[in-house]
C-alpha cells in the first residue's frame, strides 16, 4: 500500500498523530506542538501522537495520545484522516489525522511530552520539527 509520502507501507500503521489547528481571537492559525521527553527526539518540537495499543485503532491511538500529551480531549469522530507516513529510522508508519478546534484550550503536558503549546502556523514552517513532522504540517495546511 503506498503511503502519503510515496513510499510503500506493507502493514497497518503502528501509530497515530494529530495535526490540531485553532485560530486565535485575531483569526490567526495555530498548531499544537509538544516537546518530546524520549530519545531520539527529546527536546524537539513534534506533533502529538503515539503508538497503537493492542486492539486500538490508529484514530483512537491518536486521540488518546493527544489527550495524554496535551490534556485536551478530542472525540475520535471529529478526526479527519490526512494520510499515512513512514516513520523515519524504523520499519513502521503513522496514520495522521487533522482537526480544527473551535478555540485554543490551555494545554497541560503529560505522557511523553514535557511541554505543549499552541504555535503560530507561520512560525512552525521555519522550525525544525521531530521526524518528518514538517512535511506533515505542510500537507495538513495546504490549501
């Protein structure tokens, strides 16, 4: 099965990530980022997400990890599947979901995230994110 980035994915994705957007009171678009606690991307900004647990769908894993890492709950039903990306450096892939939230709730980091914040989308495009998350944000924010 081809992945969204053109490579071949031979099995079901083992992880799920969320690209969550929200607009501030001036209608300026932001995206949720977390700072990882674990190697090899510890200290680097990243999209919230995590590995699928046994019996869990990737959308449920994405929503769960988003809640664990940001303290913000998102119903699985509102997530829109963007595509599947290979995870650099390992033999696995991640299903990526997008959501536009109606407001910008204050994040409370937890799980594998030491920090969670709403970042200006325009600034994220010039920030080096973990893994291939820059490519994912670009795809999610494309018109």
